[in-house]
């Protein structure tokens, strides 16, 4: 029914002008000598005039293109570079004609459709995962804050009893030390050392919790270097004395006052000394 | 609808530019118009309904009338959906009230943007809105409700044939969690059927984000 000449003419017009089918006319040396509009749109410039074999992407040089072109009864999957710069795989069918070979090629519609649906569904999933990620991040931030709050609270509550243990151990050592045996004094010193270690640990936790929670509050007030050193000196002297070290203080006579958190800076100073 | 209050912000002009971008696959244009709308502080609901939903409904109409291809419709949808991500850094950083909702599309329902907007509105109001996505088996929703101890589950259904799935999903969820409130909504009710579903299934049927916000406020006041 399709072999009527008016039908053949309609198909010819459609294939040459409209269809998403590439038509290439090859001469006896397999050189492209003619191409329809679709082929000119899709393939890289310079298609016409070059052998087809040169335009086929063949990574391992295993294709025998002249032989393929002569296998006319089947569809060959061949990859060509396209105008967009991307390689694309087409289904080629070759027809032997008096002046050489006619090559017709198109994309695999079914495959393209599957690809599109897969990409769309992956995109949907990606968007959902992006949302989940934002949500999980927010939840983690919340939990981290909670952890910091808890840490801060626990550290605060532990500080006081440890302070008491330290004070009373020291007191007993100082006041009643002579009545105790050397072994008993050593027990007390061990208590004191352990409590001091624990206090340092807790101070560290507390600082960490405060800093991480972003609530490190500075009490800013004008203070001079001399005032800051003067504030830290008695404590430092006490520690130094116990270790038999003489502490000399020498501060430049600079009366400028800066807005600082004096107690925090004194802490830094004590840590350094 | 909220009144835009930024000088120089003309909703209709921004909408036109946005729609133009959607139809010509110009994601940058869409991005710019979306951002403009967000920054006009008209509220999340307005950005979602007056910009994104309105344009997608129009895309659907154009497609129905043969004026655009399915591919253009797909691209417009994909672009619209990815734009929602722009709201997330701010949306998820808000203070929480400890409550949560699970939002899911019934099995075989592939329209997911409306449902995601619903989940985002829960977030906007301090709830956690866990969104399960298109075509989700009820089992997944049930597992998540248990894990998060959610007090609400919302089902989104766009196609009329999805209503049968709503009936079975509702029965399964109700059997597992008699206390959990069930909300149903979506485009399947655009042409009616709301009251019938409420009566037959004993669920609340809401069709817009405004109705949802009212429900959330009412719920928050009661508890
Ligand atoms: C994009 C789209 C698709 C995409 C969806 C991709 C995705 N990522 O979501 C794809 C390609 C998958 C698709 C497929 C189909 N689609 Co379609 N699609 C659309 C389109 C163009 C836009 C949908 C959209 O996102 N709208 C924007 C959102 C924001 O609006 P919304 O869903 O209404 O949600 C709002 C409210 O309803 C509400 N809401 C939603 N859920 C809930 C839940 C609760 C609890 C609450 C309170 C509120 C609420 O909140 C949102 C904000 O206001 C519409 C056209 C249109 N008019 O919408 C057609 C449309 C929805 N599709 C339609 C059809 C028929 C189909 C197909 C059957 C086509 C086919 N023959 O293959 C398939 C069905 C596949 C399936 N099994 O689900 C019809 C549905 C008619 C009907 N009611 O039955 C529509 C209306 C087109 C039309 N006019 O015919 N589609």
C-alpha cells in the first residue's frame, strides 16, 4: 500500500524536511556527499565532504566501518560527535544505492524516554534528599545545643561540691596536719589532687559548652594593664610561694584603659604564669 | 492573600517574568523572580501559592491546550521543585515546638510538590514536617509516625483515581494509631468531594495552605 508514488513522495518530503531522522548520502569511498536538514543541525560542522568513518567515535579502533556499511539488513549502534560537543549514539541503517550508500540514523526513542523518566525521578529524589539534609542538619544543631546546655548545667552543679572537698581537705591539712600520721596526710593530699584535677576537667567542659553554644558572655568594662595584673597577682603569689618560687611583678606605667573582660583576662594571665 | 509590602515589588510583573522563565527553560530567570518574591516578605504561603502553584496550574493548562509539550511541562516542574530548596536554610532554622507531622503521597501518586509545600508549612509553624515523597507505601509512613511519635499525618492526593488509595491508607493508619489526626488534601478535591470524604472517612479535608495554617493554629491553641 505504501509503494504508491504519491505516498513515496510524501514520505521523502517528510524525511528530508521534518523527521528527526538523519539522512546521509555516501559516495563509493564512504565519503559524506549530502545530508538532510536534521543531520546538518545535529552533527558537527564539516560533516559533508569527510568520510563517515572519520566521524564515528571508535575508542579502541576496533570498528571496520566499510564492512559495517555493507551490512545493509540490520541496525548498527554508532556514536558520533554532535554539534553540542557531546557524543551521541544513533541507530544506523545502510542502504546500497547506485551512486554509493544511503545512511539513515535516529536516536533510540524508547531509550531516551527511559532516560528522561529516570532523570526526572532521580531529580525528585534528590530534591527530597536535599530537604531531608536541611532538616537533619537543623535537628543536629538543636541536639548539639541541648548537649551544651546539659553539659553546662552538669558542670555548674559539680563545681560547688568539688570546691567544698578542696577547701576542707586543704583546711584539715593546714590546721590538723600535725595530729595526723604521714599516711593520713598523704591520703588527704591525694584527695586534694584528685579534686583539683576534677575541677580543671569541669572548668574545661564548662568553657567548651559556653563557647560552643555561642553564649560566651564577656563583661566588658574599662581597665588598665596595671589593674588587671594587680587582680591576678595575689593568686599567682600564693601558688608561687607554695612552690618556693619568687614572683616579681613589673608593669609599665601606662594608664590607658581598654574595654575588656578583666576577670577573663586575669584567668588567661594565671594560666600563663 | 498577604499584601506585598516591598517598594518596587509588583507581583504581577514578577509572576510574568517567572512564568516566562519556566516556559523557556530559563532557570536563572526563575531563580531571580523566586528570590525577588521571597525577599518581598509576602510570606512563604504567598511564594508557594501565588507564584509556584499558580504557574504550575498555568503550565498544566497550556499543556492541556496543546500549547506546550510534555517535555516543557516536565522541565517546568523540575525547576519549580528545585526552587523550593532555596527556602530551606531559613525555614529549618526556626525555633521548634516539639511537635511533628508526617506528610506523604499515597501509593501511585506521582505529584509531590503540593505535599512538600504542606510539609514546609508545618516547619514554618514550628513543627517538624517529615516528607516522604511521591508514591510511598503506607508502611513507610506508619514506621515513621511511630519513630517520630508524630501527632498528625497528612496525605496528599492530586489525581481523582488516587482517592481509592486514600481510603485504604486512612484505614491502615487509623488501625495502627487511633490517636493520630489524619489530614487529607490536594488537587483531587479541586472539583469537590471534600465533604463526602470527611463524612465517609472521618478525616479533615483541607485544600490550601491557608486552610492548613488555620488548622495548625487551632490545633496549637487547643493543646
Ligand atoms: C507537574 C504535573 C505532573 C508531574 C508531577 C511531578 C512532580 N514532581 O510532582 C507528573 C509528570 C509526574 C504528572 C503525572 C500525571 N499527571 Co499531572 N500534573 C502536573 C501539573 C502540571 C502540576 C502539578 C503541581 O505540582 N501543581 C502545583 C501544586 C503546588 O499544586 P497542588 O498539587 O494542587 O498542591 C496545592 C494544594 O492542592 C495543597 N495540597 C496538596 N496536597 C495537600 C495535602 C494537604 C493535607 C493539604 C492541607 C493541602 C494540600 O497544597 C498545595 C499548595 O496550595 C498538574 C496541573 C495542575 N493543574 O496542577 C497536572 C495534573 C495534576 N496531572 C494530571 C494528570 C491526569 C496526570 C497523569 C494521570 C497524566 C497521565 N495520563 O500520565 C499522570 C499521573 C501520574 C500519577 N500516577 O500520579 C491532572 C489531574 C486531574 C485529576 N484531578 O485527576 C492535572 C490536574 C492536569 C490536568 N489538568 O489534567 N503530572
